[in-house]
């Protein structure tokens, strides 16, 4: 097996850019607001262990995950800060969460009962946060029915549980116009105010990346930045992050293509004249979106070149006619920076008819993630 992680295809990841982006969030919301970087989905596809290590110098309050298993992985690598599981837990996962010292988010009374039983059985004391549904609809107790469930929550919390916080999730903070965000924030505050008994150690949080940047006035006690940290634009009109990830692959074949030559499954591209084609060792099996076929681009020697034909599972062909000095082994950058040129995550997402989140989290395990600021491309 090759020991060269850059032999075929890989992702370069900049730890300094990750820190820069978290620092931007901190400057937006102010020094008195807790930071909970979201590191779910393997730190948005880039490597959770490395991400946590890179962010440690900024001393975040804790880390956010979406699954108990993700939190357990952080504990296994020595993370001793609070770890908030921000999605509803499967009913059978509460014992594992308690055993690992995680902080579950609770979205219904059944979950609260399960958490109480897990605490009693283990003899451990566990913090939890109560999620309030203010319009997202996918999780949380309905803000409109707080007078029904509020007293029941109070009754279910016993000495083995610390009700640490309440939160909601903004569904449209990435969009220009603040009406929906203001509505959700008002609903959250009204719900907390109407609780029959305030949590003994309560703090309130709602802001994701776009909320943190667009409306720092509602940052409250904590913010939960995600996509912006990893180099994705968080929403219309918001500042661009420092690029964090660059997707690259080697050219493994060069071919002189006569006029009329076709390439790829379905022969969807035909050379209109003499062309020079380069085959890059990357495909949709690595997470390069297949919808980039005949519409995406790569950067070779500082110049953009088009993807031609359909993206295959393992290889992708580009027209390098306009870069005549292209050689075998040259690097193609499909997003990120290279030799003064940059293809953004948002451009790739637009071509692939998706969002920047999916581009990053779609990168497969076949691609080594190389965390370094020392990149010569």
C-alpha cells in the first residue's frame, strides 16, 4: 500500500483557517458568549479528531454533535469539555450518553423519562438541554403548548439531572430578511418566560453560523457555528469565510483526442476539434458530485479547465487543451485554492444542484484528509 497520502486523490485541510473562522464568530458575538463549535458528521467531513485539536487553542466552551456515537468518539480521544448532542436521541441511547458524560438534548417527555431512568440506573448526574420547537418542526417541544408540557418537565426532573439550558434552531437565518428569525427568537423567549420553574443553571441558545453573523444581538448565552467554520458561506450577504478545504487529485493519463472523439459513459461529450484530455484519479466514489459532469471545472497549473463527459466512480476527465504544459502527475484542484485561483464550495454546490454542506459531508473515506497549512499548490 502506498504511504503517500497525495499519491491519488485527497483533501487538504487548513487548521489555521478553521481557527480564523471561529475567531470571526467570536468577534461577531462578543467575548461573553459561549462557543459550541459543531463537529458532527466527522467535522463536516473533514476529520473530527483533527478539528477538535485545531480548535482547542481558542478554548471553546464545548463541542456539538448529532449522535451519541460521535460524542463517545470525542471522549475516547480525551475531550473533557461538555459535549452537547443536538439531535433527538434514540430512546435506547440514553444509557450510553449518560455513561460517556454527554449532554443530551431532549425533545419530548418520553426522552426525559428515558434520561431520568438512565441516570437512576447508573447513579450518575447528567446535564441536559431542552429543545423547543419554534418553527423548524423536526424536533423539540412545541412552543405553543408550553403550558401543557412545562409542568410535566418540572415533575420529571429529579436530583440526578441538571436542566442546564433551553434552545431552538433558526430555520431561515441564512436568508436575507429577519422576520422569521425574529419570530422564532420571540417564541423562544416567551416559552422560557412561561416555564413554571426556571432551570436551575439555565442558559439559552439559538444561533447557528448565519444567525451568529447576521444577528449577534440574539446570540444570547451561546452560539453553535457549523458550516462557516469549515469554509462554507453561511448565507446571502454574509462575510466569506477563510477557505478551509481543498479537494485535489493527480492526473494519471494524458490523451490527444482527434475531432469527433467521445468520452465517458453515454458518450455525452464529443471533441469539436483537436483536444488534449487529462484523466484525474477521482470520481463520485470519492465524493466528487456526478452532477459536475460536463459543467464543473478544475484548476490545473493555476488555470481553470472544464470537466468533460460524465464523472465516473473512480476517474474524471478534463479538457486541458488550454494548458499545454500539463504533465502526468500534475494536481487538479476541484474546490479550494491553487496557484492563485480558487473554486469555492458554493460554485461546486451550484453546479451540483445542492448545498455546500452536502459537498463537504459527501467526501468519502477513500480520500485522505491532510491537515496542514504547508501546501504547495
